[in-house]
């Protein structure tokens, strides 16, 4: 079976036209017809029939199954081509979530420079959800991302690097910080400033407020952790931060959250499950894991 036949089959069902499909691939119409016949001979089934009134191509159950499989096969084939191309060019695309990059990129960069890989590793920053989408789409080879453990796609191979911890950031003179046993429910009586949707903080924060069925007072959202700590330092608001924030918190206090169930969150190294780690890919994975191990040690 020729993989081109699957591409022809996909496009034919999409366009509902042999003529248009042939034009899209710059081949003759008989080429498309022969491809469909080869697929039907191979599987010994009829893939579709033409509806009498509308002339529409209607998939049989076998055709529906093949179309679903063809979508996966052609997508994976594209990823394989891209991966081999990057292996040949000795390049790797690494995505990093901004909050993680602030904390870990300096340490990650040192061994990359020492191993003379700086020109081979292309690093970009984006939010956790976008990182996962781009890894699945083959636009990134690896990503370092904070993820809720239960939300990860089964098509991903995931290496947990370290857990995330979340705390409430407060000025020591704030009324909340003066409580003997402050709770998250107590904190929600006061306005918050939080990191925006680029960070995982926002998702976790709202999951916690939903547990208590309390609508939070969020005065401001930002992608700048320095701005968050600066506003908290004014003693007017509370912040919701993770333990990897690099913002200066001198003179502020981080208070634990004990009265609600915090979702299980990890910083993960993620890749497509069918991507075999060899060569540069394996080198970079080793650098990432060693950097995180050293930080925790």
C-alpha cells in the first residue's frame, strides 16, 4: 500500500470531487480512481458509495474506519519526516513555559554552551497549553511545561521533573498574614493579583476557588511576576504564586494552603510518544533532567 493513496483518499472525501482532488495533487483523475481501487483491493472492502440524488460520496463503515486511521497515519508520517529532517540538520526545537524559563533557563544554557549545542537548540517560550499543542502537532520536539497530571494526552511521553507547589504571597502586615491559622478561604475575603493564562497559576487558582464555591476578587492579571510581587509589597492585595517564581520577595511572606485539595501539578519534560530519543534529542533530554536533579539536590 502506498501512503500517497491515503492522502488521495482523505482529500477525495474532503472535496467530494475526483476532479478537484486530482487538481490539488497535480495528477490525472485516473490516478485518483486507481488509488481508491488499490485501497479497496488491499482491504477487500468498498470504502464509499455515491448517493443517487445528491451525488455525495458516503463512507461505508469500513471507509469511516480507514479515514480515521489515515488521519493518524498521515499525521505521524509528517512528524517522522520532520523529525528525520531535524536529525539530519542536527537541530532541535525546545519549548519552555515562561515561569519555568525564568527560573531554569540560565542553568540549562550553561551545559548547552559547554557542549557546543547553542546553534543546534532553538528555544521558544509560550504557555503550557500551547506547548502541548505544538509538541503534538510536531512543531516542537521537546517542551518543559507545568501540567495538571490528569490532563496530559496519551500521545505524549512524559518525564516528571519536579512537583509544583503553590502558596499565598502576602505583606507581613496584611490582615491575612496576621491570622493565627490562615486558610485559603480566609484569603478569598481579600483582593488578589495573579499571573495570567500564560501561566498554570491561573488555572490552579480558579480550581481552588471552585472547590469553595467562592467568586474571587481578582483585581489584576499579569505575565510579569515582578509586577505581582511589587503590588503585594504595597500591602493592598494578596498574590498566588508557585515555588519557582524568580520575582524578588524580600520582605514578603509565602503562606501555605492547607484547607483545600491542591491539584497534582508537575513540571514535565514532554515529547511525542513515538519520538525515539537519540543523538541530539537524547543529549538535550539528559541536560534537562540533570539540571532539574541538581536544582533539587
